[in-house]
C-alpha cells in the first residue's frame, strides 16, 4: 500500500522554474512537495546554460591567449587539454549544485521525492512509494534534445547537450546539426579547443534575427575556421569505419562525432496528463496567460510550454505562477519584453521587436545604430565587431533593441529597463555613462537620432534666428 501525502502544492520537476516555485512557496509557509526523477537543477545547471557557458569561457581564454602577439605579448602558444576543460566545467557545476540540492530544499521545509511521477487523477500523482494529493500542481519537467528524422541517425552514437559535457576526449571533427544558439556556441567552443568543426543548418543560422546582426557572428566563426553550411538538408547518416558520413542536399560530409542541436522536445510523454485532464499541443502543455492548463488546478511553465524557452524566462514565469496559485491574483505573463541572447564571441542580444518583425507588423518605424568600431573601449581592446541597433516609433518610443558585440547581453539591460518603464529614446540619449565603456554605444545610437534632427539646415536656421533675437 502506497503512502498518501497531502500537500498544498506539488511541483513536478526540479529545474530552474520548478525550483523557483518550490523555494518561493516554501518560504511563504506553504506545504510543498517537490518531485524530481533525475538531477536537481535540471537542464540549466547540469547540461545547459552553466556547462555551455563554462566551456565557452575556456575557449575564450585560449583564443585570447593566442592573440597575444597582436598586443605585444610574445611567446604565448596555448595548448588546450579537453579533459581538463571538461573538469573545469564539472567544477563550476559542483560549485553551484548546493544551491539546488535536496538538502537545501529540505531545509526550506520542502518534501523532496526523488522518483518519477505520473498523474493517476486530476488531483493525484503516483510517485515512487507515494501518492501525492495536492490542491495545486505545477508541471516543470523541462525538455530534451529533439532528434531529427534522418535515415540512419538512430544507428549512430550521436551527442546531445545531455551527453556532450560528460566527454573527456576531444572530438577530432565535430559535425553540428543546427544553427541556433546551442549549435553556434558549441561550434565556437570546440574550434577554440582544437577540434575541426562543420555546422550544418537546413535554413539560415538564427533565422528569426535580422541578417545584419547575425553576419558578424558568422563571419567571426568562419574566420576562426568553422565550416558553416546553410540551406542544407541532411538526407541520411551512416558509419563507415570510425567516420560518420552525412549525405546532404549539397555534398557528402564526414566527421568523427555528431552533435544534435536541432531544437528541444518537452518532457510530457510519461506524465499521464490524460488522467489529469491536461491538454497537450504537439507535446507542449496548453496554458492560458496565467499559465493554467485545461485543468485549472494544474499550472505549467518553462520548456513544457511554448514561449519563454530560457532560464530567465522560466524564472519570470515562476513569479506568475506563485501570484496565481498562492495569492490568487490574476497575474498574466507578457513575453513581449523577454530578452534573448546568444553567447558567441561576438555575442548577440535582443529585446522587443527587430526590423523583420516590425516590417511584418506594418509598424511605422525608424532605425538608429552605432557601430563598435566607433567606440573607444572596443577599439582599445581590439574587439570592435558588431553594433547597437534600435527600432523606434516616430514619436521616439522604443520598439526594440538589438546588440551584436562583446558583452552584448550585459549591454542590453538598460534597453530592457527603458522599454519596461515605457521610457522614450530621449532617456537613453540623456544618460551620462562612464568613459570609456561599451555602454557609450547605446547612448551614441540614441544621440545620433536627435543629432540628425538638430544638426541640419532647420537646426542651423533656428540657432541663427535665436542669436539675432538675443543680440
């Protein structure tokens, strides 16, 4: 006979979103059960954001060391150790893990059950030796790598983000399927760690972004030796000896290892959601703006719903769920100002509309820019690729901002704040920023818009009239 546990709230999944809900609820005195079948911390800590950015950092250090001669520093010829690099990645994960650990959440008063759960009724979850009955449930089971339907691929020991970071030996020639953020980031990390890299994308890389913002990234990767093939369909895959052969619409491509970076698939298959009266859309949980499923007592957030698709997005959604499930406030999510970032070198970051989206929406807009090659700090560091690009309405309202360049994700924050607070472009133009910093590029982009209005024939005429009146 299984033990019945009665709770106020049961969170299924201990990734970024689930942990945020569980911690917040427990600190508010709510009786919380947290269910996790695998590692605490989920994808972000163990196989996603943390390990990928750690490996990118190792590659960045190696790359910068190799450029020492350009700065008058001779004798530097870095030799990379892939196993040591992966050990560093593991050490970063281990350093963060206690924050997400079972022990920490138990100390917060959360009842943690390490087992796989399955709904057996709209208010009941079968998990391990227990049946959990709760007033509210939160589905936060995340997603896994999507495997494209390519003939022969299932017969090959392919890599995904879930297996890549446990490797100790360097791929000699890494084939990457997918030109999204994961594919581009891992292409750069591995080329800098000494692998040969070929990246294959069936469309164009980062297809949702403006081409002028993506081009510096692709140019940089190609300049480092990454072979990027766009508009290319992989028809089949096979092993020939120790080589992987991909037959594509363009050419036959061979390599030693293959990494799948072709999207994510929500982890909802084994949850028994039909027994909970929860509707799915191609595997994703259908939710309203309050993140309630078709069963209004069950919420869903993170990668199991369409929309946010990031750790910061999941954390934002956790706040929406807490306000609804615990405070019974009709809080609704708004993803219009959800920032996105790609952590290549140069980086890319965006919030709000881009030029493509504004055009498709038939919105009247103007574009202001400022290139980093006209930024003194960027020139001093010899990292002047990319630019700031802002989409504005005729009245100065900021519709969107995008940055390609070093530290782009950090530089985006003032634009996110300005848009959230409904500030106009004049607020950024009037901002005083330290010199020399990359943040000057944002101020200069805004200032250029007003400068073009001021420093023209009309502006000169106004000044001339004023001077005559005052003399």
